[in-house]
C-alpha cells in the first residue's frame, strides 16, 4: 500500500470518527463556519498532517474558511454489541 493510499484510508477513518463525535457533541460543530474546509490532523503524526494540509491547499476555494481539527487522543476501536445470539444451523 502506498503512502497516499494509507493516508486516504486514515483520513476516511478520522472523518468517520469526527462525524460520530459531532453527533454526540453538536455544540462543537457550531464553532465550524459554514462552507469550511475541514482538515483532519493527528497530534504527533507529522507525515500525515503534512499530506492532509497539502491536499487541503489544492482544494481550498477563494474566501473559503479553513479549519484544522487536531485529534490529540483516539481510543481503541471496540465493538458496541452488548448481546449476541449464535444459532448453529448445520455442522
């Protein structure tokens, strides 16, 4: 996998996590200007951050607000399933 592919995948995951965060904290979203270009950043990941800023610079429209969202800590992914049922149909 190339760096670009890794960064695109990482960015997609971060955007999904940010969407979840916004759903739980709508007051945070109110700080983001309308039509803003939101750029995900990860504290301590200079290579990814540089890539994301370069992509943003290429896509930023004139007079468009630019917002960097820096994730300082990301908890490990866990399942949200609380109860399961298994039914063995055939062996």
